[in-house]
C-alpha cells in the first residue's frame, strides 16, 4: 500500500473519530499460556481479532510468542478475522501475547425514517437463516407471528420483538460465561446471559423476516488498569432498510434491572430500555460476528461463536471457561 493511500486512510479515520462524540480508549492485552498440557501433542489456538469499523478504531497491534507458526484468517461467510497459532508436539512452552489499542465510540439511536424503502431479503439471507443452536421451527415462528402480527414495517417488528424480549426474559447470574444461546432450552426457560437473551431476539427477528445478527465483543474497564478476562459481552443488531445495521442490547437492560434491583415499571428501566434500542455505550469493543463459525485452517472445525480464546490440544478442545484447564488473562489499560 502506498504512503499516499495510507495518509488518506489515516486522515479519514481522524475525521471519523473527531465526529464520534463520546469515546473510550485503551490498550487490551491477551496473554495465553498453554504450557501445562501434554508436551507430546500439537496445540492450536484461535483468538478473536478486533478490526476497525464505523464505531471503533484498532491500532498498535502486536503479536508475540514462541509458537511454531501464526497467521491471520478471515472467515469466508462472516468476514470475521481470526488469529491462529500452532505449537508443534516438541514445544516445551507455549505462550502468546496479543495486544492492541482501541478507541470505541458510543452509538446513539439514529433518526429512523418515516417510511422504509423497498428492499430484497435475498441480499441479507445470511442473517435470516437458522443456526445450529437456533433452528427456526414452528414454535419460534408461531411466537414471532404472535408478537408481530399487527406490525408491518421492519422497524415496527424489531421494536415489538425487542420489547417482548425485555419483558419476558431475565438475567441468570449462575449461567456459565455468556451462555450458549440454545434456543430450545430458552423457549422453555427464557433466562441466561447476553448470548442467550440476544439469541432469543435474533431468532424471533429472523423468524419474522427481519435480518438480525450478534456482535461478539468484550467490555472495556472504567479504571486506569483492570482485569477484563471474564468481561466478554455480546449484543444484537437488526438491519433497517434505508438506514443500515441498528444496535440493540436487551441483555444489558435485564442486567441493569438485576444489578440495580429494578422492576419493569421503574422509570430507570424505561430509560435503559429506550437507550439500548438503537444505542450502545462506548465501553465495549467488537471482536467479531458469526454463529457456527468455521475455524481456519479448516481442520479446526466449527465453533458456536468466537468470543473467548479457543484452543485444542491434540483432538481435545479445551474448556475456555475453566482456568485450571485453559490459562489466559485479558487486561485493559485506560488511555
């Protein structure tokens, strides 16, 4: 890439940042140590790899370690970037450090159009289809129809589904990690954490003909230095014709309700409910998107989602939520 193109790109990003409004900046460092596993087996590691977009700027990326090889891959369907590293079966230590600086903008609700232009669902077929954990069977389609039967526009349907999700789910603090988004279980007991609550919203949207997707990320800290190893968070987006992808976070509404001991009819709940329909705070970084993500190289198989470090020792996939089996830390340093 020429210096001229780089200068134009840098200038464009500077203009975007200056127009963002509220932003949060900091350096995130992911440190992985897989040295305590069998020394006679190959070890493979995949990490989410943040990229710049309209809401965030990622710079100063460094990768170091004693791996045998490493590479960046792009998922062919969702265009999510993955960092892959491999240690051969003779390695006695297996360490990798990924560091990057992120500036993230608050996303505020846009002005929704009074009328929606004609659009072609085929252009967004990827975000209307079922996933392994969220099949779009008769039960979810009937519920979606019940929620949206009097709604005509994409915006009206998305808002009705969002309101239903806020009113009929709850946060379960005992859920491991961010949850799995297993729709069959969630229809029986609609509780969990962000991946569960977002999955309900997305499945109902897709069953109603509204393109929707998860955004997988991690929260940034609010103090100068913070351990954010367990701060993974996902939210949702729906596609609004004529406007683009609109962020929503019903899971954070339910989290605010739990943490602040709020009821549905509390004024504070109403405030959060309006804010998180079309807006999300700046204390989060997008790491990627895509369910049933195909790990690259292809022998890695598929993963429900990639929000945590993911590793395999020989043929065994490590439990990324068990610190005794899978040692890693993620730290945030505020800028």
